[in-house]
């Protein structure tokens, strides 16, 4: 059965593209397995490679008949080690290592960084975390040209691995020149979502939004929460952005790893209160890099994120470089389906408000959902040009299958982030009667709707500008 299917999961799957899935044929397999959005990570690869990836995703979407979205992930000011003189280098507990200025080092225990101002920003007593937090250093002395450190947690490090500085207030901007260039390129390619790394304030989000507006892009801005400063400014950031990603990789290093689950729950809660979609990312099925089966802890992690209210879960290395990319997507889809069956007994409150849509649209959409629940409708269909009406419906967490029907392919791709909304191309949006007939035919052919089944439609009469003010209950003939 082609997608969308009324039996597929409501929680969305974001999959990172990499060597393990870098052809249209492999990408099509992932779409058929349940991927809704593909992530293009600008921290890796060249512009030519990114161009090819976008073209391949569009080709795969066309072949599958499903409008998969594309998320362009800006690398941001990710601080990395430079080239190590001894690679890998074993950091022994109690040993002395140093960061020095410049791009090259000839001593094994002297490191350089891609961030030229690193030495200026370090002070005595600061912690420096390497290799995703597995190696920890403490700064003993910082001078004009070097920072001498003691290893307090040992391990092996390699060239170009990440550097995290918990508690250090960095002066670097959230968008470097390369990020601005990538965002402008994405705007020109019709990218659907652009995520901003290492957000620290609402001003960071506004800077990216202004840039996209200047280049007439309708891409949704996704703020990645991975810094303590972002947690301090969380409400303002969520207000400013279109969506949020809980980037647990760097977040779990920047704050105490024991605090990460509570931070995740808080971020999801604030996003739900403000009706902003949220993606949970990093190490969700990490063992499936090499194993065809996940660990029980990973399965529980995915399920708990769904129960907390996440709109989407993201796969990173599992699909980008893993041995079992399709199996990882299929596994995540199965976890989602099983978890959502339990969620149907505990629907969330849909009473929040948003300034994205006309207040009449919000009220009508919620009323339509209540009507559909009370008459046990088999399907809800929302006719939308911008996708904002579907945005309201997604927050209700109603388990009645819902089609987001639109004439705009860009709108269909953006709706892929919305929980429970299944995007479907419509041709008769301006003619209510023809639109109902078109969607009913789809329901009979692809959703096994039977005579007597109810479909609830949410659309507009055009009487009120930019408002959906019409609810129709249609009985299948």
C-alpha cells in the first residue's frame, strides 16, 4: 500500500543521510519503511555532495509518491580538535596536556583547535570535555598562547573530535559565515526545515529567520537545544522558533549527563504548552549501527520520548553510516506503533493556543476533532494551503487518522513534522463538494473505508479570510 497509510505511526521519523543510504534506491527503501524527513548534516560533506543528496531525496520521493521533507542541519560553532601529532592519543588520568595557538602541533600532548579564540576563552578551573564527554580535562593555567590542563577522566581521542566547554560563556556567534552560506543555499533549493546548532538565545533564532525572510524562504526554523544557556532561555527560544530539537549528544556533555532526561522532559513540556513540534535526537537506537536488533534500554528510550509527547524521533549514525539503516527505521516504526496504542487511552489536552492560525480556525479544528471522536469517525481530512490548520490538529494527539490535504508540495513536505498528520496531494481544494468526493475516493481505495463510515472534513467557505470555518461530516456512500 502506498504512503500515506492510515495504519502508519503518528510520531514522525527523521533519518540522517550518509554513505549507508546515499542513492535514490536506498532512500526510497527508507521512505517505504517509514521515514518522513531526511536530515542533511552540513558538518560533513561538500556543497556538491549536498546538492546530490537533495536531488536524490527528491527523486526517491517522486518514485515513492510520498513528499518526504528535508531538514538542513547547520553545523554552527562546533569546536573541534585540530590534527593530532599522535593520532589516536591516549589521555592518561593525571597526565598533563595543553592547548596551543595555531593550526599545527608537533608534540603529542599539545593540541590545537578549529576555534581560534579557544585560548582566550579558557580560565583556570574550567572543564574541557573531549570525545563526546568520555575524556575530561581541567584547566590549571591559561596564558596568552596556551592553556595547560590535567586529565581527570582518561580515554582515547582522535583528530577532529568535538570539544565541549561546560559552563564556559563563548563569544562566538551561533551562525558562522559557512552557516550563513549554507542557509542561503538551502533557501534557494526549497529546503523545508533548517536547524540551528548551539542556540543560546531567541536572538540567534531571529537572526536565522531574518536571513531566510530576506531570501524568500518558507523553511521552518528548528532550534537545537544543546547548551546550558538555551535551557536558561528556553521559553523565549521556543516562542521565537517554529520547532525544537532536543540534541542530546552535546547537551549531555554540556550539562551533567544525569540531568539530561529531566531536561528532555522539560523541553518537550514547554514545546507542548506553546504548540511547537519537537524532535528528540541522538543515540536513540545507537546499537543498530552494527546490530540488527536494538537493546531493551534503547527501545524504552524511544517509547518514553513518545509518551512524553515528542512529535518526531531522529536517527543519526544508524541510517547515515550504520550496517542496518532500513532495519533501524522499521524498528523505530514498530516501537512507535506499539507505544501509540497505549497513548490512545491517555489523550493529551488540546486546549493550547497559537498565533500561527486564525482563532476561528483553532476553535473549528478542535471542535471537529471532538465531533470525530464522538461519532467514531474513521478519518479526519484537513484542507490546508499553509499547513497551519493541521498544526493545530496535531497537538490534540487524537488517534483518529488525519490527512493533511494540500495542493502545495512545499506544504505537504512541511506537514511531515506534525504528529499524526499524513500529507496527501489534493486537486480540488477550492471546490468543497469536489474535494469531499476526491478524498472519499481515496479513502475507499486506500483506507478500506466502507459504506456508513464517517469522515470529518475541516475546510473553509472563503467568508472569513485565512480562516477554516466549515466542518462537514460525510458518510461514505
